[in-house]
C-alpha cells in the first residue's frame, strides 16, 4: 500500500508526518506551491492521491487541508494521531488533556500526525510538487493587525490577568484592568465572558482562543474548564482566585486564594501601589 504524505514546505511537523507515513507503508510525498487556499489544495491532493491513504502534519494548515480532503472524499479524518494499528488509532483530544482510542470505518485512512508525537524523518525523499488552480478559491487580500492601544498583547505578555464568569459583568473587569496596569500585564478572559459580550474574542484564552505562556497567569473567577486550561497550561505559575473552594481551577494552580475576587483583587492592587510608592 502506498501512503501519500502532504508535505508543507519541508517544515518540522511535515517531517514528523513523514515518520508516521513510513510506519504505514511505501511513501509518496506531495508538496503544495502557491497561495494558501485549503479547498483548492485539498482538491489537488485528492486528484494526486488516487485511492491511497493520506497523511498530513498536525499543524493548523495540515489539519484544515486534510479536513477539506475528508469532506471532498466523504471519508472520516483522524486528526492529531499518535499511533496507528491497522484501522485503530490513538489520537490527542481536548487540547492534549486526553488520549482517544478509535477505529476508522473507511476503505482508506486520512490522518494527521500529532505535533512532536514522532521524530522528524531524515529520509532522503523527493516530493512531487503540486500547483493547484485557484479559480473560485478564497484568497487572503489583506491582514489587519489588531489595535492593542499600546498595551502588551496576550501572546507576548509576561503576566496575564484573566477573568471568568465570577467577575460578574463587563464593568467588573475594571479592577482587573487596574491590577494589570500595575503589573504591565495583559487582560484575558474565558469563553463564557466573550459569549456574554463582556469582552472581545481577541481577549479569550483557551482552546478556541489564544494559547498563552506567561511567567504568571492570574485566574480570577474562572472555574477551570478543560478548554480554558488548554489555553493557559503553558504558564510557568498559575494563581487562582475563586470563591468556590471546589473549583476545578485549583487543581491546576500553584497558588490558590479562596474568596471574593472583588475584595481580593483590589487588596492586591493596593499592596502593589504601596510597594511602588503610589497613593
């Protein structure tokens, strides 16, 4: 059986996907050239692959393009795979918090390799180049950089002060903004906050938001849902402030404060102001 590998520019994740492909059978590699257009790229891969399996990198582009391949072929896709045993796969789910054992019910396998689950292949493999037509394809015509107003961004912040449902309202974030200003921090939030319209989606930390890795993450009134932890688990230290002593967030915290954030956060701010000589 020949395995077709979608190689994205020879990058590290693509070379890891090659390793998975080599475990499954003879390898035939494909590389795409031209502007990124996932539907058009997928069509080119479908035509080139014939009846063969398709393995791609578990990158954002790899998962998106292989999802289009699966849709065009009306076949299931197993994304972020860590092991394959015939039609059985092990794959990462929920932002890396669990491993799923699954069986593929399909005549061929469509897979993406979980990032860093495989070593990068060092095989001297020549890739065929595909240059798909872009007629009717969606194209990026402009990229608008978010206006941070001079504030540090979530992705770059060394400290993040984040709020959840417990903050209570959009106005409730004022005390978090004040603390963040003293710490030179960015202000983040949970998904429930953006769903309520209290903060923009650009402020959301989580599996469907921004993944952060600050030196300190201060979680205020955040319960600790799996999706949120997936976004902040890269933090070196996590301080959790929550009125519920049974909140899930405490299981992930390095420091825990049980109490009303509307009293605790202003108290922390006041102490920092004293330390900095502010009135």
